[in-house]
């Protein structure tokens, strides 16, 4: 199974998830991929993404809207 490597983010939510995971890697001792004036892991991760140094692999099926079997439950549109 060959998974495609993504370099573009399809949503800001995914960008935040990738940045958070990369920040955890930096906090655990991974070397930063860019030079920065900041030493904060979150900021370093954001700068790495901005520089195009971070890619991700999307695994798993796209999320599906859950089905509701009990018609008595109100569905709220938020």
C-alpha cells in the first residue's frame, strides 16, 4: 500500500494537528529544520510548516457523517 505524501493542507484544522505533532517531536528532542529566533516548540513547528519543510501522510478513510437510527433524537444545526 503506497500512501501519498501531502505537502498542501486541505484545512487549517489539519495544519494545526500536524504542527502540534511536530511540536511534540521537537519537545522530545528532534532537531528543528529551520533557524529561528524562537526556542518555543510550537513556534518552531509553525515556521517549519511555513517554510515547506513538513509533509504528512493522510491515513484512513475520510470521515463519514454518522447515521442516527433513532428518529426521536433532535438534530441541531450549529
